[in-house]
C-alpha cells in the first residue's frame, strides 16, 4: 500500500465513522450522552467531521487532490434533500415540526 492508498482508506474509514455517529444521533438525539461518554452526540459528530476533513486536507496537501467546497453543488444537494423530505412527508413517513422530548436544537432554524 502506498501513501495515497493509505489516505484514501482513511477517507473511507472516517466517512464510515461519520455515518455511524449520525445513525446513533438519529436514534438517541443530539444532546444525549452515551453512558461513560463525556461528549454529547452532537459534539461527537463534530469530532468525526473534523477527522474526515483532516483526511481531505492531507489528500489536498500531499497529492493535490484539490477539494474545495462547491457552494453551487452544496445548495443543489440541499434543494434535493428538501424535495425528497417533502415527498416522504406526503407519504406520512416524515412528521414535520414535531418537538422531540429531550431533544433541543443547537440553534434556531433559519
């Protein structure tokens, strides 16, 4: 395995860690602390996102990977997510604007 392969493996590994904590957070909530864990699920998610970004930065720095966030693609993805969320809501699979017991927003929604 060479250095590029190692960093690409790290990118995949950290992506999996982000997915894992996102799924746990969906089940238990942003503010829940796993027994024996000092951080909330939101804080743990932030850490995993930082780990993912470290892998991206290393690929950029060492191999000219050239990743930069593309706001146009990001906005297009947000629109697509919201479109399919509305469709899920119309099917009764997503309930809008429900306050979850024990789940506080980290900030007010935009």
